[in-house]
């Protein structure tokens, strides 16, 4: 946990800089300081301040300082004013987009990056919290063991911080009654388990040689993001996403460490990253480091940072290396991945496979080797700006091409079967690398517009790519 906290602090310095430059940026553009000029040579004193809202100027400055491809795509401020045609304006108005934000939406759309986008205040409420938390759920918060004797309802797992956990239910408890009604079949169990937030369900359980009645008050809770199961005596750790707040107060990293400790007696383990679209670097980087040995280089992050002294964007490269051995460095791992394995999941794969050469089974991954800074503007709009590019320790990127599997198997069951065979054998050394065919999620070359269809600010296209 100590290393995680240091890493977290390091990344959050980047985000704190975003807020540090805010007041400067607005003042700079408003007063017409020539030092705020863009690379195209346009300075703020050539602009008519009355033509731009404070919100527009703020967002232009954020793109100027943070957007890592701003030299390719960011033009002059006037390039984004009143450029929408009548049909585009009509569509935005019909969709409820406030008129005074249209130019800002247009500016972000012209960055040719579906992960660099703007959400006005009417739409931003609640979104930041969903990015930093796992999916909420409203029920008692336990799962049943399907392997027990028929018509017995034994609790297999109680989710941490769920209503069941707070009430005192435990794994191994046999539920005999709900609300005083004996559980005779699945239909009765399901019917009596239905409840809304604020309701109380009374469970009668057998625990060892005693019978207890435990009331459980139903409330919303955060679901776990790491799940451990077993197949043929091989542990399978599935990582659903990487996020700061989950059923564990310390997030996905802490869940993963718990899973590694719970399975530490096993010499081989399968890591399932299928359908994991990514998440928080503060979690996936230290998780990747737990596979590695002391002095291994995990990953490199190329970052766009604001230089407020010289009023320009600077590019910095930060490498993450292990100061100590990871807790799982001596185990053999097999990874499952598919085309929906993206972003932080790919970062983990790149970190581990370039060092340990563990095999990957499935299909070529998404190919998202970029990272975003996300923050609120003064108007409480929400902004996502691509400010980072990911490279491995050989300074190579998988961006646009994804990570290739050693065994290309699209069928989930067959992929798992192959992973189990490799896990039992513990001898296969990875030979595949990164993909060789553009996945089509990003531009074919740097200066081309992305191959994804549509004008990004349009509602249906815009929402499709918000992760």
C-alpha cells in the first residue's frame, strides 16, 4: 500500500497543475498577454475579448496546455466560433444542448479524439463520481454457493461493505427462512428477496449448530471489481475495471492484493481481463508492478504538462520501475484478453508481458495507448483531455494496434480451456507482440482524422465513446 500511495500522489500532481493554471489562463487571455500566443502565432491581444465567453477561453487554455496532440489539431481561438452549420445547430438545440456551449463542443470535436470531449453543466452532474466508483447495486449483497445440496441456500460470498456484511451475515451461513417463510425452492427465494432501498429483510440462518434471525436493511453499495473463482484447481482472478472506490474502501488495487494473498499457495494463476475497458492509472500501474521483480521497468507515460512560467506546453516522460519485488513475482500467470480489453488493461498486459513473457489467450486488444486528464471547469462542466501516451520499457507503443494474443481464440469457453492447459503446464513463454493491423478505433496515421464515424459532438456519437 505504501508504494501505491506514492504513485497516487505523483499522478495527482498532474491534476493539481490543471487547477493551478486556471486563474492564470483566464487572466492571460482576457488581458491579451502576447506570451499566451498559440503555436500558430495568434496572440490574445489580436482577439476581441467580447467574442469569447470565459468558459470558452478557459477550455481553449486547457487544450493549449494539456492536449498532447495540440500541435496537430488545435488552431486559433477564432477557428471555433460560429462554425456550425444550420443543421448541426438545429440538432444540438433539439437535443437540449445550451446555445452558449455550442462553440466549445465544436472546438473539442475538432481535436479528432473521441476521448477528448466536453460535457456542459446540465449533463455533467454525477458523471465524475461514476468514473471513480464501481457500479452501484441495491440488494442484500451476497451470493449463493451453487455447488451445495439441492434446495439448500448456503451463502458463498458476502460482499464487503454491503448490507449483508454490515448486518453480520457470513459465508457458510445456510438461509432457511426469509421473513419467517421457509425456503422450499428458487421461486420462493427470489420472490422473498425482492426489496427496495430502505426496506428490511429478515433472514433466518443456520450457522454451525445455532439458528439466528438477522435483519438486513437494504441500501445501495459499491460492487467489487475483482473476483476470484477456481477451475480444475486453478485460481482465476477476473478484473472487471480499475477504479478508486469499490466495495473495498481502497479500490481495485486493494481488492487485487487481497486476491493475490488469498491464492498465494498456488504456483499458477489465470488473470481474466476480457471486457475490461480500463480505468484509473493510480490502480492499474501498481497492480502491474505486483507481477514484477525489483528493478523491473513497468511502463512509461509521456505527459503533456503546463509550463506557466514560459506559458507553453511541455512534454515529459515518466517511467515506473519496481523499487521492491512484487508479491506475485514468482508465480506463473496466463492472461485472457479480447477486443474489449482496453486502456489500463492493456497497460497491465504491456507491463507484465514485456518483463515476464507470460502468454495471452483470446483476441487482439482494443489498442488504446493514451490516457486522459478529467476535471471540472469553473462553470461545473466536465472535461476529458488526452494528455498522456503510454509506452513500454522498450519505448514502443501498442496504440492503434492493440496487444496480440499468443493463441487467437475468440470463443470464451475454448479460450479458457487453452488458458487452463497452459496454466497447468507452466512452461509456455510468450512470443507474440503487439498487433500489426490498425484496429480502426483511431487514426490510421497521426495527422488523419480518426476512422470512427460521425461528428463527435452529436449526441448519439458523443455518448457512444464516453468511457
